[in-house]
C-alpha cells in the first residue's frame, strides 16, 4: 500500500472560551479562531488517513515543512511500514531541528498513518495498541486564562455544571486560583498550567502560596521549559506535584526529564511530540520511571482522538484534556464531545471518526 498524496488543510473555526471572548495572546497574536492544520494522507488502496499537526500561529511554518520537505520524500513509499518511514524521515530532516515545525509535521503524518493502519486491519487504534481497558475515559476541562477572579469562578462553575470533575486553569495569580477553588468546592481536581513564567525561586515561592488550594499539579512553572534541574528542585521543595512535557519533542528529551527526577506527570502532545508513535513510546518510558502520563490534547481533531485511544489502551488512570471552547462548529460534530466529564472511546477502525467534509469546506482557509 503506497502513499499517493499528502494534503494539508487549514481550518479556522470561530469560538468563545467558556462563554467569554479569548483575549490573551499566545505566540505573538490573539487566537481569535480555533485553528487546526489537518494532514490527509491518501494511498493507492483507496484508504485515507487523517492527522493533525500543531498548530495555531505556527501553522504556516508547519505547512511548508509538510508540503516542501515531508511530502516529496513520502510519495511512493509504503504506508504500512510506519516505523521504518518515520525513522527515515527523522534522520533525513534532523538537520532542520529536533523540535518545532519539523516535529509537528512528522507528528501529523504519523497520526494519519496509524489511522490508515487501523482501517486496513479493520481495527480501532486502541486495538492496534493492545486493546482498550475501558469504554470511557475521564476528561478534564482546560480553560483559557481569564485573569479576573470573578470570570475564573464563573467558568469553573460552568465546567462543574457540565459534569467535569477535573479543571485546569491557566492563571498566574493566587487570587484567581483561590476563586477557582471556592467555585469548584473541595471535591473537584484543579490543575494549574502557568506556561513557564517564573525563575526557580519565584516558582517555589508561588508553590508555597498555592499549596492551600490542593492543586492536582503545577504545570510548567519555570523558564526556560527545558530547565529540568529547576523543575526537580521545585518538585522537591514546592509541595505540589509537577507536570510538564508538551514542549518536549523526542523520546530522548523525555528521558532527560525523567532522569532528572523533574516530573510527577508527563504531558506529551500527539501533535507536537511524534504523533501516535510518540505517545506510545512515552507511555512505555514513563512506566519505567513511575511517571503518570496525561497527554496534552488542546485540540478537537485527530490530535484529540489520538490521545483518547492511547489513554484508553495504555493508561492505568486515563485522563484526557478537553479544550473548553464553545465552537461555532466541530470537526466531528457532537461525536467527540465529553458528556458528564467522560469521552466515549471510538470502536470504528483507525481513529474511529472522520472529519465532517461540510465543516472542512465551510471553514478551510486554503
């Protein structure tokens, strides 16, 4: 089964973030639409697979890598020999970087190839990974940064009303976290992702102030994110479990995190860290070090589905991130939306769902 075409499709879907407009700027400009870069791989057997490559403001760069570097190498190669093809691509493209748009592009391709492999075998992705352990997996609501404590509280309350028993904040102040805990009550898990703002000493001091709010984890507290030694110190002295990993890209980088004793929770991202193959490998390595895997899946396309399948098959305590957006439309309609704080694990072959062609046609940019 040969690859005959690789198509990149950018979609931009208007949204609000938990009943409020998104106003923070990540990556240099505001995210005014929920943007996704889909990777559609076609084969001479007639099977097609879908992947998702990160994403948002970096889409133009990732798209160039896919169209100009990856596709010319892949056309005519075997779609069903994922390991050999991906290794060849990693080796040929490593001079352009072991992270960023190159790895994002390869991540989207890898997902699409696993989708094809499942369809060819007539098996859901979780079956290809050893079989699901459960029919549903827990989801947590991942909120944007609201800054104002009253907005934080209202959106936390809304997530709780929808059945989520885990909520992640992106706040960086103690009053915002305090308002979230008050709104959620004592029985809802609250996670805090601060997106790498502090020095080691600042992070330790903030952790000490935040302890009273019983956080499930403190995510990426230190700048730069690859300062593994500081993460280990914060983990030891801060009194809150530490999570990180969405900014790591290769298995070797995850090994360095584990060997440093930096993490309680690791968060590989399927669209940034090697696709399905990357998630599978991090699950295996994390198991050797006793680190819990909770994928970063701030997506609604194949990246989210990949996380659901991998968690269903590989995680002893599965937990999947759900982007708390109210979108004008969704790539899979209501089929991949958590109900009562849980995702249903798809059983159809491959990723188990096909993007709605009408949604793609309506919202595609080019």
